[in-house]
């Protein structure tokens, strides 16, 4: 690694808490590994795919474009929308949960300068091996761990996001709660996930098909309700096809 890449990994490592977890971290594969030999849960077809080295290798070239088309996002620039909704710039600390092979994380990092850093976080070793190989930069580094228990103190990040992943994970609302917890007051959160559309019978068909493959379909009000209950402000939601973008601000105390 170059010194710049070492610097990004070092800055990511210093954010880990508690210190004993940071001290036990392994960086042999170019990312900060906090869980070692522990493997990601793979009870569904979708989760097995996300932990496949084959899918990791083709994710940005084939897998994600197909998924984006299926969600009806042909005309939506997700990267730019995330950067805008998160209000990125300067020396911010940004967390990208379920980052996959890191293309999104690297883009977010490109909007930062100085000591700003985008930390891609995922539980899949194959995805992070790919991220470390292709998408590290002086403003992007990667951490392997469990999104249901983020290894960061309250208020660590200026912006947090999770794009195109909550419909694949076993406890999506636990992850959202964790994102809100590690977001500083005044910071921004942004998510993109699935959204039930159309008549009730069609939504039921979507739900049954989704359950079969492990891809969940959310009601359009589920995340705005969670954000409101958490006291977030400036809540915005956009629905495109069968996807929804939801963003909000954590209020100053």
C-alpha cells in the first residue's frame, strides 16, 4: 500500500471502539477485519450471493446494474443523489454500511478532502477483498464487521448511508437504529431500499416472491416512521419505480 492508503486505513482503525476491539483488528487483506474467521449468515439465496467471490467480481459490471434496472432506477444517478442528500464535503467522516465491493464508498470519498474519510462497512469477506483491491483511496477505507452492532461510539460520523442492501439483510431496522446512533447531531442519514407499489394484491405477490429469494419489500412509510420516532428532522422521501430514497437530519441537542 502507498502511504496515502495506509493513512486511510489508519484513520478508519482509529474510529473503532472499544479500544480492545481495535487492538485485535487484522489488516492483512487491505481492510480492517474485526471478526476474523466468523462468516456472514447465509440463510437465503440473496445472502449467499452477497458472500460469493464470483458475485463480488461481477457486482458493479453486471449484478448491480441488473438490480438497479429491476428497481426501476434507470434514470437515477444514485451516487450523486447520495452525495447530495448527505451534503458531503470537506473533512467529514462518512459511513457506508453494506458497502459491497466499494465502488459507492470510493465515490463518496471523492467528495471529501483533507482528513475526510468514507468508511465502507460490510460483513462479506469476498466483497471487501474486492473493495481493498479496486476501490481504496486516500479518502476511502474498509472495515469488516456486523452492521447490527456497529463498532463505533455514538455520534462518530457526520453522514451515514445504506444503499441497496436493507432489503437483503436479516435485521434491517436494527441496522437503521445503529446508523442513527453513530450519526452526530446535525449529521445526515440517507438510505435507498425497496418499496411496495401498486394494488394490494400486487404488493402481496411482490412480498411472496421476495420472501422466496430473501429480498424484502418495504412499505413506503416504514422508514419515515422510524425516522420520525427517532426524532430526526428534514425527512425527505422519493419513490422511483419500486425503490425509495429516504434521508433526514439528526437534530442538534
